[in-house]
C-alpha cells in the first residue's frame, strides 16, 4: 500500500515535471532593424518581461510560455512569411504583434485564415480587426482617442478655438478624424489643421502660422521625437497657449528633448507614472528601466499587457486550443492592463478602455483625470 | 507546399520582377534610377483602387502596368533632357513626390493606404505559383532582350550615348523604351503585391525600398540577368536564415553594398566572370 | 506679417541646408561623385557634439571635437572608399556612398542607441530674441552667423589665396591646373577636409536646434542637399547657396499652403523637377 502510494506520487511528479517543461508557444513580431527599431526594441522588452514573470510564477496551465520572436522590419512582405512560419513551423497557439499597422494588418489576414488568435498590441489601423473575428486590439483605436481629446478640451477649456498639428501617418490621421468629428459636436472651433512628416524637426513655418491664427488651445498629434522639438519651438515662438497632445507623446524622451518647454502639456491617453495600480505597474517601470537602460513608455506597456492578456485567456480557456483561447479572449472582462483597465472587447475585437489624461509637472507625467465615457470612447464596429 | 514556403516564393517572385525590371533601365540602358519604388507603388495603388471597385485580377494587373509604364515614359522624358547625375537625383525626387502626393490623397486612403482589398480568388499556393510564373516570364524576357538587337542597342546607349547617336541609333526612343518596359514591370510587381499583402500603405514604397531594389541589382551585377536573379533570391532569403542577427541586418546590407561595389563594381557576376584587364 | 516671418524662417533653414550642400557641391565639382555619405558625416558631427558636450559640460569642446572628427572621417572616406574607384562610371562611387551611409546610420543606432540623445544643457534652444514680432532662437541666430562666416571665409579663400586659386583651377580644368604646378590630390584632400568639417558643424548645430541627435537625422537633410546641388547646377557653389535659400523659403511656404496636396519632402523635389524641366542645367549650371 505504502509502496503503491510512493509509486503513484513519483508517477505524478514525473507527469507534472513533464508537462511543466512543455511550452506554450506564442508568436511575436516587431521591427528590430532600421528606422522603426526603437519601438520594436521597447515592445520586445515589454513582451519578454511579461513572459519571464509569468514563467517565474509557474507558467500557465502548468506549462511555460515561450515567445517565438521575429523581426518584421516594419514591412508587410516580411510579416506574411513570418505569420506563416509561426503557424506552420513553430506551431504557435496564439500570436501578438508588437509592430505598426502595415505588417500587423497583413499578418492578421494570415492568422485569421489559420484560425489563430492574434492581438495587435499598439497598431492603430482600423482595418486590423476587420479581417474577421480572430484579431483583437490591445489599444484604443485612433478615433476614440481623438474624440476623448476633444472632450477633454471642451470640458477643461470650454468652447475654444483649437489649432491642430497632425503627424502624417495612420496614427495621426485616424486620431485627427476622431477629434474633428467630436470637436464639431462639442462646439469647438478648429481654426486650422497643419500636418508634418515623421522626419520633420523644424516647425518654424507652422509656429509662425499658428501664431497668426491665435488659437486658445493647441492640439498636437505626433510621436515624442517629433513632439519634443515641436513643443520647444512652439514655446520659443512665443506661443503660451495650453498644449494638448496625443498618446504617442508619452515618453520620458519627450521631456528630455523639450526640457522646460514640456511643462504643462496635457497628454490624452498618457500613463500616470506615479500610479499604484495595477500592482505590477511600478515593478514593471523599474524592471523595464533595468533591462532597457531607458524609461518605459506606452508602447512597451501595451506589449507587456498583450502577453499578459493572452496568458490570462489561455488560463481561462483551460486549454491551448486556439479556438478556446479565442473565445476566452473575446469574453475578457475588466482585465487590468498597465495603460488602464480593459473593460471588454466588442464584437469585432476592439477594446473599451478609459483614457487617462496626464500632465507634465516637474519633469514627470502626473495624472490629471480619467475619461470614462461610453458614449465617446465606445469602440467603433 | 506549405503556406510559409508559398509566401516566401511570393516575396521572392515580386522582388525578382522589381530587380529585373530595374536592371532593364539601369543595367541594360545605363539610366540610373533611384526611384523605382514609385512605379512599384503606382502599380500597387492602381491595382488596389480598381480591385476595391470590383475589377477582376487580370484587369487590375494590366491597369497597374499601364499606369506605371505611362508615368515611367514621362519620367523617361526627363532622362532625355538632363544629364546622368541629374537623372539620379530627379528619379529620387520622383519617388518623394509620388509618396508626398499619395499620402495626402483622401481618395487613396491617405496615410491609411488602401486595405480591405478582395482576395485574388486563388489559394495562397496557386497565387505564389502565379507570381513565380510572372517572375520566370520576366526573367526569360530579360534574357531575350539582352541578346536581341534591342539589347545590343541598349548596350551602346549605356556605353556611350554620343557614339551610339553618331552611328544612327535613335537614342531617345531606346531610352524611353527601357523606361517604359522597366517601369511597367515594376507596376506589375505592385499589382501582384496588392493581392499578397492585402493592404498598401504609402511608406511601403519609400526611398528605402528604391534603394533595396537597387541593391539587388548592383550586388548581382548591373546588367547581368543571372547575377541579379541570384542576388535577389539570396538577399530576400538572408533575413530568413539569419533572423537571430536581426539587429545587424541593415548594417550588413549596407556593408555588402559598399564592399561589393568598392572591390567588384561588376557585382557578383563580375566576380564570377572577370573580364581580362 | 506672416509672410515676412515665413521668409525669415525659410532663410534660416536655407542657411542650414547651405552648410550641408556646399560640401556636397565641392565634392561633386571636383570628383563628379554624388557623395551621399556626406549626410553620415553630418550626423557624426552631431553625435560627437552631443556626446562630448554631455560628458564634459563644454559645448565648445563638443564642437571642436565634432569639427575635427568629421573632417578626418570625411577625408578617410575619400581615401578609402572613393579614390580607388574614381576611374569607374559615376554610378559606382554613388552606390558605394549609399552603402556607406546605411552603414553609418545603422552604426549610430547600434552604438548610441535607437532612441537618440538630447543635450543635457541647451539653454539657447528655447531662449530667443524677438524683433518686430518675429522670434528667432539663439541657435537659429548662431546658425545664420556661422554659415555666413564660414561661407564668406571660404569665398575669400577661393578668391584671394594661392591655395584657393589652385583649388578653383583644379575644379575648372584639372589637367591645366596640374601643369601649372597645382597638386590635384592635395586639393581633393583639402576639399573633403573643409566640406566635411562644415557638415560636422552643421550637424552639431542642427542637433542643438532640435535638442535631439538621432541615428536617422542625416536622412532628410541628405535628400534635400542632393536636390539643392542639382537645383543649383551641380558643382556651382554660388548656385548651391542660392538654391539652398530658395528651397528653404519655398518649403516654409509649402508647409503652410501646399500641405493638403503634398508633404514637405515632396515640395522641394517638386520644385526641383519643375526647374529642371525649364532649365535642365539647374539654376546657375553651365549646361
């Protein structure tokens, strides 16, 4: 009897050990070379931190998570073979894009056809989720982000005149569309919309023209590396109006570049760095800094949360069957992401999440308010 | 054939058409172009636009070719007016103007490009074979031109325009022909790309893409069809076999470009078949 | 008022373009090479300025090191990359130059990081002088003064000194100059030394202007500088200067009034193509 018990325990131990060493493979692609490599590096580190922390706590379903990571060079013609390779050779059960819209949209079609659940961690192109019901987005679409900004401006400053400075890319364009739509409803006046390229660093002409328009508020959509020089030149040009900016301004680099000129900027969709919840937020900021050597921004946090969300879905599915993972993902309710709570996914895989508004104060991003308005932020179908 | 292999074949096929078509302009006819991606983009945008309107695949591909070729001939006209180095910068400029225009056009999706493109109606493997078929046709066509009378004339124009003119070659016609053929084929590659990626964004057709195509041509050996063929396949597969070294990929790319041209301006083909000094 | 301010801003950026483009035009005038890697030297200057300034706290030392390193780097590029292949078609050194530029850009990214570097202290970046409603930052003013001083200095050198006259003679007719005792190889070295130093200083200034030094910062400037030297009529220094200022102003107006149809990068090239259709030899080219 005793012998039997020992044998059974041993057998169970062996079985457990066996299953714990088996890996759940999740595909991950991000740009790791060329001009887009900066965000690709951050997103990969974010995803790796999530993987390591999950595995330190014993993995999911008794198995370790393995990320199969490939460089997509920010090109659709790279992400399509990568998606096929992840499916056919690596046999992943789920996949995450830590990349921009182009490669993500192209890969989404491949994952859809192979019926593999897929999360776009920060790609904002509206069509990424439109291919079918296997693609989800771990970040608000541009449209609700823009609408949220319009609401913030209207609430904070009233029916004011706004000059809009938009970056030329899918991120800029989709946010701008949402903003313009909502601004009109809320009675804001758009005096003029200016556009500039990602490579633009000299904003003298735009600043001169904005000065001429004399708006009450400046709304700027761009990445931090465009935003830094932009706000500095706006201030140097003698413009004292409040600046409200979009999510991608959220990087400590912005403050490093713009220095004092960054003081007072509002960021709609930013991250309050002093926030205590969720519980893994502060440890994440510290761990990221340790691994990367620079401060974490939203892009890396999005990728971290996407991996965490996928692992959570696998746990809730109780299975590594892609169909069950997909169903579990679709049923997600109130999941704590680093960038804010994910309320739910709508029928096309777009999330609802409140937007945090931060302000630069004393060289830090400090929380100002949270926009949690279903009417405005509800994801479009 | 696995879907992975099929997608690799598709990418290789598209790159082959791009490189071989640039080789006709730059390799055969000696007209430097730093804006080939613009014609790739013209074909892609034309095909995608028509595909969204419901046009069938053969029509969209043909329209893409026609559009790229027509604009290509117009650009070719500048090659008649400006001298060599001007042409390099002018074609580069065409690339920037194309991109700068397209990204501002609401009816072409602006920055969001064109997506939601209907499928080709073929499964991934058959479509890959179709692309491969086109690539082989372009390869055969290149080989045919090279040893045809037209090829010899291109050679003469590339070597010494004035000498060619004195022996009665209508240099202008040949230059325009090279531009027309080369850019139309780039347009074909664009059309094929549309059904492969099912999304096109302006930045896919940027200056870096033009340089990538040029790299395949010069590393293979400007003017050498088989050299360009081999280099294109090798360069396209390089990231597949060395995914681990992703961080150094572009660095290696640039170094190869520099070193090959520095030590063997004839490219790989020049290494294989060194002309007696 | 807006018009005046746009012109002023355009001229400031024109000065920045000029400092880049003059080096390119010097190289082209002498060797008929489209020296695209010049933009890499420009970025190198910016990196040297920011790293030295941040490490030592001395911006002056930063510029000094940047000037020296850029000058040496540019000369080394000539010696190692171009000189051995000058007998090939112009296309060959141009492609080498493109390869080298990619290597430099990626090298900066790998060594200094993809996220770029800001100056620790950069008081002149926002501080400005306001005159009749037009404000210029100290860095912008420095850029204008620096470019005027350096370019006038160069003009005096070329016009008045023995070495300068030898230089001009070499550009016009290398063989004739050689027979008059000018050493053409030395002229080439001086050429790269001066042009690259200028680009390095321009890089440091642009780094200050943006308060941001990044791996790709050479890119936009390099394309524009190429457009400028073609616009000016390849090899013509005076043409290049005029083209730089004209492009700066055209872009400033384009960024405001043409932005719905073309982006700013396209405006410069569109202008170039239009000019070339009318004058295939460029603004001041000799045909």
